[in-house]
C-alpha cells in the first residue's frame, strides 16, 4: 500500500506545489473505507489559493492523472478522496509477501545504525518477580522490531548487582543463613534473609550501620565481601537463566552495575571538570533546580556512589563502545525522574549520550492482590506465573484437541505466549491488571487466539491439494479478501510505527486485527476444493496471512505453533 501512496503523492506534488514527501505527509485514511483508501484534506491551501477547500478538491480531481493507480477520484467536503485500483494493489501486496518470504516487513531504515536496548535488568539476590516481566518482554520485542528494520541491536542486561543492599545481604547472610540452604534454595534463602534483615533492623538499627560498613568493604575489594557477593551473583544468574529460557530471551551483554565501578572515579571527575558539581554536606551533587528537578547525587558523604552515578558511567561507556543512534532504557515509569536527571547531567556535560538516551517507561503489572514489594516478602515469582499459565493452557488444549501430539510442548508455547501477549497488547504506559481467564481465552484478544488462527492457516495449507498461486484476480478482490490483503500490506508501516513509538502493542493490535479479518475470510470463503485457480489464489491469501501472523508473533516474542 505504501508504494501506492507514494506514487500518488508523486503525481499530486506538482499540482500542490510541494515535495512528494510533503504530499505524502498530507494523506489521511478516510474514516469510512467506503470513501476510499486515501483522503487529501484541502483546507490548508484555502488561504494561499483564495479558494474554498471543496473548489480546490474539485480542481485537483479534474487536473490529476493517476494513470491506472486509482479507480475512483472524488471531491467531497473539502477532501480529495481516492480509491486505489484494487487489482493492482492486491497483486502488488501479495507478490511482495510471497516473494520476500520472511523479510517483507523489512525496510532499510535502520541500515548502518545501532540501537542499544537496556532491558530486564533484575536485581541480584532477589527473585525474578512479576515486576520484571514487562521490561523483559517489552525490551525483547523492541529488540526484534529494531532488528527487523535493519538496525544493529545491542541487548544489554544491566543487572542490579551493586549498591548498599549488598552490605545488608552480607550481614543478613552471616547472621541468618546456613551454607547448605544457599545450595538447596538459593534465591529463596537470600530473599528470606533479606526480608528478615529489614524486620530486625526496625528494632536494631545498628544492623544498618554494620551493613554500610560491609558495603564499604565490598567497594574496597575486601576478599570475604567479594567472595560472598560473587556467590550471590552466581546463584541468581542461574535462576534468571531459567526464566529467560522459558521466554526465549537473549542478551548480547550481561553487564551489571558493578561493571562500571572502576569507571566511577573518572566519571565523577569528568562531571566535576565541567564545573557542574557542588558539595553539599560532604556529598557531591549536580544541582538541577534550573530544570525543575531535585539534585542528582553522585557521591554520598561517606564516598559511596549511587545508582545514578553508575548510569551516567554506563551511558558514556555505551556511547563510546557502540556508537549508537539511540540508547533505550526499558524501565518502569517510577524511574522517570531518575532518567530525566541522568539525561540532564549528560546533556550538561555536552556529550551526545544525553540526546541519545531515551527512557521507555511502562505502567505496573497489577495482580488483584495489589502491588508487590520485595521487602514485605509477598513477591510473585514469574516462574510460578509462567508454570501456571502452561498448566492452564494444557487443560484447554486437552479439552479442545485431545488428539494433538506433543501437547506439553505446545502448551508451553501457548501458556507463555498468553502471558507475553497479555502484557504486550496493552499500550506500555497503562497499568495492566493480570487476569488469567482473559489471557487464556482462545476466542478473546489474546495470544492463544492469534496462535490458534495461525495454526488454522497452517492446517489449511497442509490439507491443500493445489499449490498457492495468484491465478485468479477476482479471488483477490472480493469483499472478504480485499480488506484482509490491504491490512497485510500495512505490515511494514506497522513495524516502523511500533519502533518509532517504542510500542510493541502496535504490532500486537495489528496481529489481532489480521487474525479477526482472516477468521472472517475463513468462515465466508470456500478455500479448499472448488475451482482450481480460485482455490490456488485463496491458498495464496492463506499463506500470506500465515507468514504475516508468524512474523508478527515472532516480533512480539511469541512462538507461532503450527498445530494446537
Ligand atoms: N535494576 C533496576 C531495577 O530493577 C533496573 C535497571 C534499569 N537499567 C538502568 N540502566 N538503570 O529497578
């Protein structure tokens, strides 16, 4: 479709006295498909041309020659409405999808460019809770979307493996844990003692002082502190890997906050050298009052550095190492102020990293029980949620398709897909209320619904006696095929838009729309059997839909199963 819009824009440009890009930008999609495929509002020309918009639209309709591209051109209410020639459009879209195989969504927009995506980034010694689901699946999906556009994507897991909490953990460990517990149930143990530490610290505040001392020792490289910390990191990573395997998530770099420790002195010095710091009560800060923000704390009175210091160092490091065009941080919206401060400090340092840093925030994942916090100990483990989703999917599959082979494997993809899709179909910034029934409903707006539709397309293709071919024009332009094919043709624009808005939900909503139109097609059109050319052409429509659904699901990080 885009090719046609651009072609039309090229023909209109000289008449409108503007570039074809500007003419393209003017185009709207008519609110009612019956009015056509493209609407060009003429209101903005009224002043310079001293004519009524409707008169301008009429002039354009008369003057323009769109060759065989448009089947109808009409002036209505100040708009020039165009209907594209449906045989040409559908053939073009179908040929593109069938020839290009997996790469039809690809544009070269990102060629030669790099984007660094910081996502997931759980905190060592804490369970991989539901709280880190959103960053993980949004970041994973964005990394696939940007790759699809031709970008080189650098996926970074910025593990929370540094900070004063490790002092607390060391004290708690020495006080409360036994070594064999750390082997049998590592994170459970670390989590339990961390919670217990906070409980005890309420009545024995000296524990907090002890923790501070231990963190200092860790920062100074004390051997005992280091080796305990190392163990906490190792056991945590092992557990996280299980969750990543379930979700199919991978990273190019696992660089925790500790990695930047050796760079912090020079980072703080670089900020100081630009005269940006002040010392307040012995702490080093960057005053951001001029920007309506509280100061950014770089070094505490006791010399310890902070989360922000490490993020400034990490941003400078990433910029230097990868030369990205963009650095995305997929982190909950509760950290908005933090990233604004970090970006502001980088901008004041006049490094390009400031401009490149983009915080991609998102709302909370809410369980009916309310918000979860690690300190109170009522965290919901992501692994448990995924396991439960898989069990529930298995029950549905048993009921729906008792003959199916490999039910467990399929249930795994469906259950996990339900959770991932249930997250990604919502605009990022909204809070998501977790609802098992809604997520797993095979007929709702869900991952399983799209997977099921994809499997249905696969099953038709398996049963086909003729090969897909574009042999019957009428079968591409009937009332069921036409809207479906037009929608398939929007896939490249959908990918581009989801990237520029950092919104996987754009792709999720799109695959839902494709699935709905395909199911309407399936219920109304005789695909198998019937006249040979028509059947071959309809199978081509099924094949094109199957490919787009598979690719769309892939971009979301959901597996497209071919049977279920
Ligand atoms: N570990 C942090 C948390 O769980 C997220 C880190 C995000 N990335 C960053 N560069 N700050 O809240």
